[in-house]
């Protein structure tokens, strides 16, 4: 008997949102068809782990780790998913599993239990009809699965723009899904990728898109001369288009440098009346962001600044707890120790920057 743990599902606090783990679906299908072995989705409350030949413990996001001690002590648990591999997908040793169609049948018992617990299963039962697809396993392109017409297709790849992604999207669209929904933020390292993405109307506009562009600040003005009208036509106050803070760097100085750069880039967008926002990217396991509280606060501020028009400095002293205010002050002082001129970043609001013109600190 094979046990399967969907860690992200176990940690979910929203019963109306259920995105099953694609590797768990593939494992369940593989063991049933190829190995004629019974599989079951198990909870963190499972008492006898030794009764399973193997337990696959998978996570796509890694949120709310640590893992329960009994799983860590067990010698039959296999960990997998991008949460355990620095956000890079590692193919199975048995490549047949990667090529197996991800079928959500294993989640039926979970839905049945939700129904018995009084949850309106209709709000999440659609997972049994939706399609689930990882485009690539390493350098290997995986075949597009069968897709039910007018049902959603979820894409699990963290690297979206790879090799012939456009041809893959065309093949998916030929099977007539209602929408294509990437479950991870779509990272655009090139502006051309962003606008190519926007030409695909079936890729949900509710998907988060991060412009992880690395353009020298001295060239920002040229970028807006070329793309300003396109940005203005695409990015409004409700758009889910972001710059990022956080992520994984090997030194505190790199976090400081990235914070300064991204804030300058943010203000440059705002100076052209383009209300882009900030998304915080959690560092991978083993990395520590010395500006995590400040960066997360900037996320909230960019989500609200076009409404109340406060400066970041004003927001930092506006109806927040003393504990949060102290932590923000400590991280701000740490940043200013290395970049004294960064104080200027805390003194401006959205409206003022619209009138200022191109921003470079």
C-alpha cells in the first residue's frame, strides 16, 4: 500500500480553493495501472506509518514547514515537489511517472470527507473535471493531456517561458479549455515575454505576473519611451502585475541592493502613471531575508497607495502595532546603514511621483 501526503492541501485554510498536487495524481495513477498497488491520500494524523510500503510527501509551495516529527523519523517517507528542491522541478527516477496523465481520482475520498464535515463540496468538486499539466520534466517536454472541453487547465511549471512554450499553449488551446491557469506567478525576465503572454487571451488575467527585468536604471527612460503606451494599456489598478522583493540571495548586502533597485524601478513605473505593485517572494529554505518585514509592508503599501496616497513613511506610522513599527524601524535603519540615500525612498507618494518624471535615486 502506498501513502500520499499533499502537504499544501493539509495546510490550506480555504475550503473553497483546492488545487491538487500534480505529482501525487501521477503517482496514484502510475501505481494503480503499472504496479497494481493500492494508494490512498493520507492526513498528517495518520498513526501507523509503518503499514505503508512507501509514503510520498509532496509540496509545491513549502508553506508552514516544519514537517511533523513522526514523518521525519519514518524511514519509508520520500519527499518531493519544488518546495524541497529550491523551486526547481526534479524529474522522477522512473520517467514513466512523469509521462503519466495526472488524474484527480485520488481526491474523491477527500471530497467525500469534506461533504461529511459539512463543507459545500460543489465549490471544490470541480477538481475532478479540471485538467492538470506540467509542461516540462527537466529538459523533456511532456505530452499535453486530454482536456475536457470548456473546463480549466492548470499549469504547474515555475519556468513558463521555455523552449517552444507558444506551440504547447497552441496545442492546449486546440483542445478547447475554458481557461489556462498557471498556479505559480509567471516570471517574465524579458519585457517581450510579458507582451507575448498578453497576446494569449485564454491565459487567465487573474494569474500573477512578475516583471523580473534587470535593466540598468540609466536605461529605464529608454524602456518607457519604447513601451509606455503598451504598459498603460495593460496595467491598471486591478491588474495582477508586479515587481518582486524577497527571493533568495546569498548575502544581506544583495537583499539591500535588490530592495533599492526594485523601489527605484517601482517609482519609475509610477512616474508614468503605471500603477504596478510589489509581490513578496518567499526565500527558499536555507535563505534569510533581513528586510522581510519591510518588504512585506511595501507589498501592502503598494496595494493601497493609489487609494489613500500616503508615503511609505506615513504608512509606517499609521495604525500599526508597536511591535510591527519597531521591527520596521530596525530593518529601515539597517538598510540606511548601507544606503544612507535610501531615506528618499520613504518620502514619496503615488500622485507626487506622477508629476516628477523618471525616477532614479
